[in-house]
């Protein structure tokens, strides 16, 4: 009799375990796919008004999902931005990862770790660019991803060669989270040489591109932008293939898809900038089962650090105290919901010495504080080496730059800038000297100072110095220990501070 009871109990246990693993998707939390483009400005998707760059698959997701019009990154620099997304923390609160190519502090959890603990299958395919700083005596961080691959394949250097395969070969008894990160559209361009017109359509024509006012409208710049648009379209194509595979598997309805980029386009006055051309990101959310107002626009202010707590909350996973972001889930039910009053961003070393901070307010103001005004904000080294930058240099030497173009080389820069972004989309006319905005400027200055103090931010005297020539973009061939300095927040142990500041 006891043997029968034990056998029955064992059978019941196995049945319950199997049932939990095969729960309907709606009962076990949504699947999630985070698509991250590399170096793509917010207004280079069709659904954000660009009539030249072709993004039909992203546009289709937007028409049936939610388009965020006020989504901002915490850094316009590749690895600091990605590290911030995956930890839900500001760059200076991630330890050395505040600067390009440096590791995240080992005490900080990555949100895919917690999804794995909650029963999700997790995979990263494509660009990684995140690492952990090992500390003597500290246990290793738990594994964040069940599967990792670089995403490249024959004839495809864009990082998306394996995305569909990852979707197909996943365990079918678990919800999944995929971090799909392309190398498109990072310089140097390889989509031109790998172009397949049957897949991607015709290449973009230089005469059709949109030249922003801070670049020179000449043949070299137009050709440069056309190559960039090709990379954006290739990124879009592989997103479409993943969506088709989700449909075929019957998983699209309960999969939250997020489409964004890590920073602005790799052109002058974009990538690394605190202005919208560098720091604002497209953010498209598609989730038929969870988004109530399909095809709507959301004007609520959101930050990239809000992604991690959003995903964990929807998955029913534990949210750690280290997170500094806010969940966006109320917005999925009501696009007018407000989750924050302020969003903060950082400009730290990326090839060149720099230290800047900014705060954006929900009522549409951008306040910038520059702690190295003696240095130009000309962009990263790969941008300095570009045809577009050389065109600016040529016109500068001929004394023919327009004011918006002069800003690329401006030094000294203003210590404070203030913009009303709705009236000045490219942030070309600072209101910092306008008495009519003194009260707003003072309020935002106090808010930014309070956030920096609460989160342990700092402006060390010796920060990382230039490692590339500012005029040519060529390496100065200095050793890392010679140009690296104290990272912001390092002197205040900011990696151990979880405060959010005014938000």
C-alpha cells in the first residue's frame, strides 16, 4: 500500500511539473525579443517620419503596436549604453562600464540572469560588447544567457545571420528572451558589399537621402548616408524574418517585441552627443496580447533603464533592488500613463576626453551641463575619419560653415545649454541666455545636481584622456594605462549605490 502511495505521489509530482512547463503562453508570462540596432538615430525609421530610409517591417510592427516618441538612452556610446540597458542602471552606477569597452561591476545582476532563474530560455545573438569585472574573493556572476553567438555568417556581417535559427531551435517547453543585436549600422559599412537586392530591394540612392542641417549637403556626405541607410534596411529585413518565424510557430501574439538602438548614427553631431541626434532612441513595442492601444503613439517620457524592470515585471520574475528604472507596463494599458518626470543621460570618454550630463523633463526641456567645455564634441574617431566629417573640415577651412555645422568644431563650448525640444528638434538654439527661461533653467540645474549627488556621480580631476587624434581620427598609439583615468562615480563607489534621484 505504501508503495502504491509513493508511486501515485511521484506520478502526480511529475504531472504537475510537466503541466507548469507547458502552461499556455498567456499564463506563463510573455516571450520577449529585444532588437538593438547599432548606431541608428531615432528618426531614421519610416515610422518616425523618415521618408527615405526603408524600414517596412519595423513600420508594420509600429502600426500594430506602440511608438514611443520620448524614449532616451543613458549613454550615446555602444558598451555603456548596452550595459545600462542590461543592468537597469545609469552608466556611472555600473562601475568602470561608464566608459567604452570597460566591464560592469561584478556585484550587479543582469536582467537575463533573473529571467533564467524564473524559467526562461535566454539567448544573445549578434553584438555583445558587455563584460563583467571579476573581483578577487567575489563569486562569479550567474550565467545570463543559455546561448550566445556572434551572429555572423557567410555573406552576412551584420550580426543577424542566426536570429531565425535561434528562434527555431529554442526549447519549446519554456518562455524565451532573446537579445538580438545587429552590427548594422556601425562603420565601416559592409552591407554595400553584401547586398542582396532580392532580399533587401534596391540600394538607397544618394539623391534621396535626408541631410541634416549640421552636415554638408554634398556628394560625399550623401553617398555616406546612403550606405548608412542600406545598413538600416538590412537590420529591418532580419527583424521581419524573425516576425515571420514567430507567426509560423504561433508565438507572435504573446511575444513582446521591442525595437531600438544603442545610440545615434555614426556621423558628426550624433553618436556620443547628449542632444537628441545622439541620445534619443526609436522605441517600438509590439505585443498583440498585452498592448491595449495598437497603432498608438506614446509621448510619455521613458528611459532605457526602464526596459529591465518592465521585462522582469511582465515575466513575473524578481526585480532586484539594484535597478534604478521604472516599469513601463502601465503604458501598455494606457499610452498616456506617466512613469517618470525626468530622464538623465551621460557623455563620458569614447575615444576622446569628455564629461557631460543632461536631464530631460516630461514637459519637453533639455538641460545640458558640460564639465569639459574646453574640448570640442566632434564625435567618435570612426566618425572623424568619415567622408561626412572630411566635408565639414573642408568647408571649415574655406570659412563656409553654417552655424549648425560650426557646432561640430566649437571650442570652448558653453558650460550650460537649454532647449525646448518641441520647438527646436535639432537643438540648434540654446535658451540658456534667455531671461524668460531663467526659472526653468534653475529648476533643471537643481534637479540634475540632486540626481548626481543621490546616485554618486562625480567629475574626477583626471578622467580618461584622448586616445585618438581629434583632427584625423587616427590612433595616438598610447597604452591604455596611460590614457585611462578615474571613471565617473568610481571615487564614490557608485556601483554600490542604488538610489534613483529625482525621477
